[in-house]
C-alpha cells in the first residue's frame, strides 16, 4: 500500500521552527567573487562533511543571490565568526546592496576572507543538491585555517545571537 504524505499545516511548520530554534548553530558568512566583486551571506546551516577528502556542506536558500552565482567548480569562502562579529552577521543577513562596506576583508585562496573570523575554509563547489526550499552546496576543501586563541564563537539560538561558554 502506498502512503501519501499530507502537506504540513501552518501549526506543523510553527512547531518545526520552534524545535529547530532549540538547536545551537555556529554563525558564518559564506563568500565568493562575482567577477571581481565580493558577495556574501550569513549562514547558520553548515557542517563538516568528510575528512577523506576534506569536505563541507552549506545550506543556501533557493532565493539567495549568492547561490545564483554558484556552479560546480566555483570557489567559496566559509568565514566562521567570533562573538565580537555580531554586526557583521547581521549586515550579511540583510538585503543591503554593499554588505562589505565597513568590513575589512582580503582575498585568500581565491575567496573573500573576513578579517577577524575565527576560522576560514576555502572550498570548491563539487555538487549542488536541491533540498526543499534550500540547496545543499557540497564543497571540497582547498585550504583551512583557524586561530585557537580567537576567543568565543558567535552562535545562533532561539532566534538570537550569542556565544558558547564552557561548563
């Protein structure tokens, strides 16, 4: 017997959102170059995917301007932000045209690196997988660096920015 799945109701979607709000997520800015112009967007849905070979996955909204510029082989930067970079996260989550205004950055390994980010991973897009209203971008790591003395990370929990404190 084939079972048909009903569409989620608005109440189901609210409950799902509330459940996901209880998950602490790291905050990053994913960057790329569009010809010579830097582009970026704030992302809280990314993860290390594989060690052999080193891979990362990033989830981007289908409406993302950055996503519209990507293809297999594109170079991306994953800038994992520190607690002191909340304003950068907010700016890159907004729709303002020049998100890089007042943000120090440089090109590193072919992608924009935001100064002061806790970690930076440069990757090449190896696949793009449609998933609901998002696309999962799979990337093979080209280079990675992090600062073990960087301080507290920026996180997102219950629709608020915050940070992690060891217990």
